C-alpha cells in the first residue's frame, strides 16, 4: 500500500514538473518578467475584443488584454467598458535605451489607445497604442489610475457619420428616383415600338411603290418594243 502511494506521488510530481518545464520551454518565461498594468475605458462597442487579445504598438505586440468589464451608471444608465491591459515593460524603450513603464508619464507624452480589427474575416479585435499628443486626453477613470485615453479612429468616425445620415429619407428619394427612371424606360420602349411599327408600314408602302414602278416599266418597255414593228409594216392596197 505504501509503495503504491509513493509511486502515485512520484508520478504526480513528475507530471507537474513536466508541465512547468513545458510552459517555460514554450515561451512562458514572460510570466516571470515585469508586467505593467493599464486600463482603457470605451464608451462604444468593443465587439470582437476578448480576454487574451493582443495589445500592439503600431503593429508590434507589447502585451495582451487581461480583463473586460461593464460599468453602468445607476442614475443615467450611461455605460462604459473598462478594459485592463497587461503590458510588457521591457518592450517600450526610448532613444537612451531606458525603459519607460510609468503609464501616466507616457500618457502625458501623448500615449493613446484605439480599438482595431485583427481580421475582417474573423472580426476579432485588438488594442493598438500610439503616440498622438495632438489628440487631447479625456480621462474617465479614478484619479491616479493608470488609464490610457482612447483616440477616436477614422473608421469609427466614418461609421458614426453614416449612422447619423437620414437613411429613411434617402431611401424614399431613391425609390422615387427608381420609379421615375422606370417610367422613362417604359415611355422610351413604347416610343421605340411605335417607331418600329411606323418603319414597318413605311417599308411595306415602299415595297408596294417599287413593285408598281417595276410593273409600269415593264409595260412601257413592251409598248416601246411593239411600236417600231407596227411602223415597219407595208401599207395595204
């Protein structure tokens, strides 16, 4: 019995050791690196974003999404979505080689966040960071919180502008235009049919005229051939 317990315990310890070694061997060493936490608040939809989604800086991955939540104001029902980021403090370096892991200081220098698509096929999203000091920082979190302000994306602005268009009125105008165009096409088709019938009638009349002319010419030719013969006959005594 004791021997069985020892074998079982050794097997469990060996399995745990193998799992830890596999994690480290497959790149899990980043778990022991220093990570910096930051938060981004979105007021609109974050469709396609998920926990573990990449956090990039101009396309270079520097972290991942740690958690996504929902906060609703009890009085106004205004909703915002806090997204917690886990950033690799060793990635973002300045020209002097020094690492800057103070999120608040980076925000003062112009660090901003935006929601971006990873792929139009999967519709999965990510968080992309960049320095945009010309875009004002609108903070929505608690004072002293390591918050990265959101910069509005041009595609997001375009979608918002499209949604604000008077779609109903535009659709009605489009239907009226299509109806008028259809009436014009029908009128043009009727005109073509009438012209075709008139052309057919004219053609028939022309054929009849040509036939009559040909018949008249034949008669004239016959008369012309008979006239000289009658003149050449001798007078009877």
